[in-house]
C-alpha cells in the first residue's frame, strides 16, 4: 500500500507532534526537555508545552536532574509506568491466562485459572477471566485503561475477528466485539506473532532495531517480521505462516496438504511426537505414536537435566529449526532472530542446537552480523505483547487528547 502523502491541518500537526514527543520519551527515558527538542526537531517552547500537558494528565513525571551544559541542571522526565495499568489476555500461550501489566510491560498479577478447557475457549471463559483480574486489589487501586488480547490463528486485526484458529477451535469469531459488549474499557486484538514482535520492539531485544524476525515456536511455528522498522503483516494481514514452509519434501504429511513442514519437524508438537515414538519403540509396542501424548516441556526439561534420549530428540528438532532459521537469514538479512512463543530462555539445549545448525548453514556474508537470541519474556510473551499492543493504541489516544 502506498503511504498517504497529504497535507496536514493544525490539529493534525498538534497530534503528530505530541505522538513524536511521547515516542521519544518512551524510547529514550529518562530524558531532558532539551534532548527531546533535539531528537524531535521541535522548538523548546513547543516541547515544554507538550510535556507540561503530559505531566498534568499524570502519565509523564519528572525524575531527578540530567547533566548541565553550564547553568542550571535540566530536569529529566519519564513515563510514570505505574500511572496506568492494563488487562492482558493470552489465548496463544501454553498458560492461557489473564494478567495485569504496568506501562513498562511488567506483570503485576496474574489470573489463577487457565482460560477455557481441553475442548476450547468460549467468550464466557474470557469474560470470567477478565472479571477475575479486575477484581484484584491491584486493579481496584490503579487506573485500568484497556484490554489487550493475544490470539493464535488467522486474524483480521482491523475488525478483531479470528478467521480460523485450530487451537481455539474457532472459525469466524468476532472476538473483539464479543468481549467489548461486556466492558467499558477499549478492547484490542492482535495475532500472537505480531504482538510478540511488538513486545520485543517496545520492551525487549528488538528495541531501536530496523530488521528483526520473531520466531514463535509452540505446537505450531510462525514468524513476526520487523522489516525496515515496520511490522510487516502482508497484503491481508496474514504474513508469517512459516510453520508450513517445507524443509523435507519426503517428510511426514502435514494437515496443510504438504509434506515435511517446519511444524512437523521442529515444533513442540514434533518433539512430543518423537518422544512418543521413542517410548513406544522402547516398550516394543506397535501402533500410532500419536495415540500417546508426551508433554514436550517434560522432554525439554529432561534434555536440560542431561537425559540422553531427550537430548537426542531435542537436538533433532533444534537442528531442523536451525535449517528454517538459516533460510530466514539468507532471505531477510536481519540483525536479530528472536526465539520465543512457548520456548523458555532456560531451554538452552534446544536453542543452542538451533543456533549452531543455523550458523553452520547460513551464507557467511549474509549471516555474519546476525544475533540469534531467546526472548527474555519466555511464556509471558503473549501477555507482554498484548500490553504493548494496547499501549500503542492508548498512547496514541493520550497524544490526541488535551
Ligand atoms: Zn504444513
């Protein structure tokens, strides 16, 4: 889509300037007004005016003094991260819970129960979980500003509709409208990989980066792409179905109709299937390995503890993941690959196997500058991502209101 290039009236200029100032504070805090003026190109008077208004509204505060260039020391300002709190709901993670977060992406408290059941998730389940979290002392003592929801599947972000999610057993569910009916707070919906990448861009490893790829590994695999400083979502918002890129044309059949997809070879489901097959072989039984379910996190934990069979399985999946990562690096030439989703920073056997497999395959010239790292958010990626999604919208509103 071509970028709109139209003239701006004075109201639009005002909003644009306020957004600019807010963004500079967020990414450089704590910061002096003089430094904000330098980074935004606005006059000192304009910056002073805007910052005073933000302080009046209570979401920016003064905090100590910066270095003096001669004369009085200038005051530093920063976002008052405790001044607003938000509800985040993660339907994509292994935990599927609601939580409260502050403006800095810190989890203040989390719901006790997992949302939904093995049969799937209903709107009533989500509403119950949100009500539970709104009833905590943390929510009652703060200023709740909205509800952010992370969902798996194919998502139409503009209408807040989940078009298809096998994990939730949803088809064409207008989830944003369905939740919004129950609450006065604004509700925002985002696809798991897009919001997880947003979390990295706002609070994590991709801060101030231009080209980064977030690899979401769970039962399935998908990617979020930050390209030339923008989250790339594709022509219809569905970019990133990396789990169905085939890396073994002779591999096992996939439900998508192809063979040897990333998802079949390198996901948590793949680890689970390999472990089930290994157990069955050890016991000398025959039959469908899918009949027995092995928790992939148990396999990852056993690999960390040094169990030889678990290590073999985890390394195998990690090597396949590395093949996919090398392909991504060769195509996109990113600065950073973030391994996240349901993968935890402590899954070092899996992460290291993926990293060394990727680096042994990538074109040296393309991959020499890339860093492959685990997301520091671990299983909270969906919650932190939902909060980043919400803050982005809320801060835009705050910048627009005077
Ligand atoms: Zn597939």
